């Protein structure tokens, strides 16, 4: 068995011993590009990317491909045009471990270092741009799988094992508060409260020193759970559990979040005491959903609860609860920019789903995921089907939600008429349902259309209403979107001070909680960078573009990665436009293509 190791200093092992490695940095660069490519690349593209300085670029490519095949025991891969990337059965690649969510997670603990550590090709600037993005993306994928393994072990009662995975996630990304929270929770449930408290102090100091921000209450309270995970005193068995479950759902729906959470925690405890796995799974699913959607900064706790709900629903044969819990976990991962693990949960939910209502909700989140990463054909198809199924099921809130995300894709593609039609219907449904907590999102998108059409007064009125309502419902995501729009509005009116103030407010609001929606965070950074460039504020613009580049690469926000390079081009980087065009391959967006044509 050949094992190709691309994480850390690259190497090849065969049957556990070091094997002959390809000669030269360009051979490793080519191998990594082929193994990580979403589709087989053409020979001309590879020659231009890596061998443009050779006397015979295509000849140099042929020799290097042959070198790769020799290093892998004469594999039949890497032939043809486009160059095939499928490997023989006797060849494994360390980064491909990330694609198997059902496999043994223990090899994840041995994955170390960054992609192609120590390899650089300063003369191949477009490849260097690709490699930088891939290093961020692969590192984030490793982190996501470590988190997924820790959550599963924690929910399954193996907290001692979960500690190791959570600790590796912290080591991978120590500036992500959620990783510290997961480690604290694992240590506390494992019974090591002293270590949990020490980790809280470490996390707080690190966030304060490196980011200038205070840790959230979720991190501090994660140590309060214990080996028993008791939530409240017991009541009266299964009947009490069902009563508390119904009361909790009603309270959450009415906006009484604290009371609802208390009822749902009681339902979980009482169902566990009665031994009714089905009711306990339903209560855990409801509690997890409430923690994810109704409480700021509690996605990590919600994920553990939802994972436990899945395990109980599986034992009880409760298909509907399993579908909901899988979808909710998918939403958590998508919102955090962990695309691969998000799609894994959503695919599992889709495999279990039977009704139009279930499929509409799943397709909505899958469409959101596809749109976030810049796969617009998939996003438009999934979101359109989601809206249709929701309408068929009579689920007007889901229909409104899916239409709003569909409209966002049309906004980004410059398809204003289609965006307007989707938003108008979404807004009508929201008003009919009196779903005021969701209203600021489509309002901010509609204002963006008004602003693009030159209707500044209409945009101003809509944005002011969106901002006011976002504050009332205390939603950092909606606050960030509304403030972004107000920043662009002030910029369009020539008010540089007002634009800078609102853009700063947007950045602060959308990143105020650890479980932020990363696409909104990136979208705000993109607008703030564009505004700074327009106003000639070079130093601020460069800092914003740097933040955008890192975030977009880690969270696989494909179009925003390209936009970051376009900003660099506007700032005078002579190689940025070529890199942007390389990274935009496969993104079908007419508006983006127009930006790249300059």
C-alpha cells in the first residue's frame, strides 16, 4: 500500500517504509494540484501553471507526470488530456481521509503540519496563490473533522477520548473560541473540572491578547457540565417529559427562550429517567435546535445535544427526529463554513427524508451551502426545488427562507429581475406569517437592489427599518447585513465618514458571537475593503483584504476568495488578476466574469 502524505513535509510511504519520492518541488506541486483538483485539469493549463519558464512546457509536464507514476509504483493514473486524477486502489492520500466521515477518526490525530510544508515556487505566482488558498482550506477541513469526532465521542459518552480530538482542534486553530469551548466541555464531562477551568483561562487570555475581544459566556459556562450532565431535578416520568417538551416548543416559538430552554432540559432529564429513548431523542432534538437558532453563541452545545439526539433516535427507530437532527447539524456546519462536514450531515438527512416538508428544509440548507462556496447552478436548482416543495407542503416559512437565499444568489449574479421576484414573494410570505425575526435579511437584500438601481431614498428607508428590527430581535447576522447596506449607502452619497462608521459597525456586529454566519462576515469584509479602496485608504484596505482572504480560504467561500484577489489587483498587485482568474475557474457567475474581464 502506497500512502501519499501531503500534510507536513511531503513524502510517500510504501508498506510502512519510506519510498522513493518524486524529484523536485514542481513534482510535488503537480501531484498536490492533481490530487486536490475538483475536476481533471488540461495539460495546457498545467504546463502554463507550473512550467511556463521551461523551453518546452508540455515536454516538462510529460516528464514530471511520468516521474509521479514511477514514484507510485507505475500507477496508471495521471494520463490523458485532461489528466486523469483517479488513483489505483493501492494508493491512499492523507488529505483524502477528510472525505470519509464514517471512517475510523484516529488517523486524524496523526495529521500534522500544513499542506506541502516547506514547498514554495516563487516563480509560479498563480500556483502560489492557489497553494495559499488550499492550505487554509485543508487546514480548516482537518479542524472540522477533529471537531466532528470530538462531538460524536462526547455525545456517545466517551468524553475521555473526545478530549484528544478537541485538543488537536485547538492546536489547529487556537483563535477559534468554539474549539476552546469544545475542549472545556469535553474535560468537564470527563470529570476533570480543574483542567477545564485552566483551559477557560487559557482561551480567555489568548482571545483577549490576540483578538482584543472578551470570551463569551458559552466558554465560561462549558465547565459547569459534569460527568452526570444533570440539567434539573427530575419530575414525573414520560408524561411529564412530553408535557415539558410541548411547553418548551411553544415557549421557543413565542420568543420566550429562557423559559423554553428550561422546559426542554426538564423534558430531556425526565425522558432519560423514564427510559423512553424516543421521547428523549425528540427532546434533545428540540433543545439542540433551540440552542442553535434561538440562543446566540450556543452552537457548540447545540451540536453535542443534536449528536446525542441522533444516536437515541437511531436506537428508537425515530426516523423523523433523525432527519431533523441531521439537518440541524448540517446547518451548524454550513453557517460556520465547514462545507464538507455540513454536506455530510445534509446528505444523511436527505437519505432518511420522506416528506416534501423534510426535503424542502434539507434542500434549503444544501442550496445555502452551494451558494456560499460559489456553486451557483447547484444552488439555484436546490433552492428552487426547496421553495417548490415547501409550497406543496404548506410550509410558508420554509418557502420564504429558501426564496430569500435564492434571491441572494441572483443578487450576486447581477440578475436583478429574478432577485426582485424572489424577494417580493419571500417578503409577502414573511408578512403573512408575521415572521418579524427573519424580516431584516430579505429587507437588506432588497435595499441592495434598490441601491444598485440608483434608488437611494428607497434603499435608505428599507435599511433603516432593517437595522431597527435587527437590533430589536438581537441578531448579529442581520445587524451586520443592515449596517453593511447603510455603509454602502453613505459611500454612494459621498459621505466618507458615515461610510467608514457604518462599515466598522457592520464588522463589529457580524462577528460579535463565536458561532457567526461566516458568509455574512466575509460579505461585510468585502464591502468594507471595496469602500476603503474607493476612498483611497490603502492601509485600511490592505488589512481588510488580508482578513477577507484568510476567512474566505478557510471557509471555502469561493467567490469571496476571488474578490479578495480582485481587491489586491485594484491595490496595484500585478499578479493578482491572473490569480483571480485561476481561482474563479468553475464559478458560473456573469457578474464575476465581468469583473474579471478588466
